[in-house]
C-alpha cells in the first residue's frame, strides 16, 4: 500500500505548493517512488485544454515526476477563488466519489503519494445543500497531515488554532513545516520552539525563501 500524506496549511498563500514541490523532489532524489495529487485546483491557465500554468505544473516540473500535470488533478478552474465558488460559477458540482476514485487510482502508481489541499483545513468544497469541507476530504482519505505554516509573526496562534481544529475532527497532524523561515531570526527560532511545545507536534522541516532543497527529519521517511 502507498504511504500517503496530505499537505495543508494555516491559510491561503502560505506556501503549500512550494513546499510540496520540494518534498516530492527530495523524496524522489532520495530514491523513493513518490507522486503528487491535487484534488481541486483553481487559478489555472490552459492552452488547447492542457494545463500550462498551475500548482500542478510547478510541482511536476520542480520534482521531475514523469507525468503530465493534467493527470495530477481531478477538478480545475480558471478563477482563483475557493473551490466551492469556482465550481458553482463554472456550473460544476464537485463529486467526492470521483475524487476518491482518482485518489485510489493514482495511489497505486506510487509507494508514496503527497496530496496537496486547497487553502486551509476548513476550505469549503461544497456548500450546495451538502456541507463538505477540506477536513472531510482528509478524513475520507484516511491519511495524516503535514501542516505548512509561516515562520514569522502570528504563526503560533495560527498553528495552534489549526492543530486544535484538526484534533477536534479526528485528524492527526504528523508534523509541521515552517516556510519563509529565517534561522538567524530570534523570533523565528522561538516560534519553532513554541509551536512544538504548545502543540506537541514536531517541526519536521524548515524552508527559507528561495530555497531549492528541504531537509526533513529521518522519521519522515519511515
């Protein structure tokens, strides 16, 4: 069976895609058969029905997965808005059974699969009579979570809120990755220490701006 993990973040534009690309790249360079899947994707650019610019393109190109970006996503929209709204404006209804089927199919191709969410853990996928949030999809996948957070001011609060919400919904956060981390910044170093202390969750990696590699704790690969 694949060892799969879900990437979410404390909010939008925290760096999920950037970190996802570095993780898949690192895993593949370390000899692991690691793939990538993004169930829902908004804000894309296309030409002749093919993705030309998107989160999927970035991850595939960075990590050099031998797969087309189009094969890493189930639903995609041009408007850069929440999935529930993008789907509504495009006349789509997100079928979670279709997402689960794609997830199972893609999982069979890899020993490890990184699944990237949209926005934060409460991001809505359906609000059309059925209330279905990203946390519901994570639970349906039955996977643990890596939480991407910013290394700077305010991250203690956002990490703890997300961690408590996940815990209340029966979701395990297996590790935290701090993005935009400045190792020489005393506040960033303290943030790392305090989010571990207050949440009880290990920071398994840090990423500085424009970093092209990521160092992960060994237990991440187990």
